[in-house]
C-alpha cells in the first residue's frame, strides 16, 4: 500500500515538474502556435491548447493499462498523473479561468496564491515575458498576504 501511495505521489510530482518544463520551454517556445490560443480571448468553450491535456491524459491511460497486470509502478504513476489532471481541471479550468462556473473566486490563501500566479502568467499574451509556469509550484511572492 505504501508503495502505491508513493508511486501515485511520484506521478503527481513528476507531472507538475514536467508540466512546468513543457509549459515554459515548449508551449512558450516551438509549440506556441498551439498554446497561444490559451492566451487569447475566445468565445469558444474549447481551444486548440486543450490538445495538451489530451496528450497528458493519453500518457496516464497508457501507463495505467501497461501496469494493470499486477498493479505495478506504471499503474500507480498513471493514477498520480490522472489525479494531477483532475486537480488541474478544477484549479485551472474551473476556478481560475471559469470555463465552468461551479465555484466563486478562491478564499483559501493557497488557492488565492495559485490564482494570483496564473493571473500574472496571463498579463501578457505574447510568447515571451510570461512568469509562473507551474500549477502548484509557483513563486512565493504570490502567496504573500494581501495588503488590507
């Protein structure tokens, strides 16, 4: 059981680290033509950038299927990536971008920090000059208490 929890956590952590790297160096690099749809106003529910989520989800499904026989490390890493994807959906798409208006703006200080970091990331709609590329791992400055 501890092994399953460990590999699930590892999958989650690896997804955050890989996501940060991919976002900074690929999405804001050679794959900008796809990612820029996320930085531009749109009236559509879907954007070309959603292809990245399909890609990450496909990796998770593949790992789960490869590890199903015996529930080995691949299965649990795939589960960790899936948990990350679900978290991403709720934090990024629902809470921050309000693609589905299920919740109000965050009141929790951790969620506020994530929200502020993502707002700072979207201050530019250009390939360059963006900040804060992670979802959970963001600079400390975004978690400082607001001035009253």
